[in-house]
C-alpha cells in the first residue's frame, strides 16, 4: 500500500515526512500497524503506485557555464 502523509509524523518506523509517498508492506506486522493507524487518524491518503514522487526542496541546480568569449 502506498500512502502520502498530510503532515509529518513520528512513528515506530521512524520520522515520516509530509508529502512524500511511502510504500508499506502489509505482510509485515509493524508496517501494517503503522499504515492502519495513519489512515485511521486521517493523516495519510492512499496514492496510486504509478504516481511519481514530488521533487524535494534543496539546493537549486547550478547555473550553466557562461558562453566563452569570441
């Protein structure tokens, strides 16, 4: 199950960030419990698997090299 959090949450699996899609393996009891709890408290929404991850904020891309002088 793929869930995207609507706010940052500290869980038994660690700190899960808002807006990042996380893949939960429901065959593992710990991941299943966290996923069910997040959905029950309405802090996560189910996301289709083919949705690409959003771009993360960080350093901007470096400026292109200036054109060489003629």
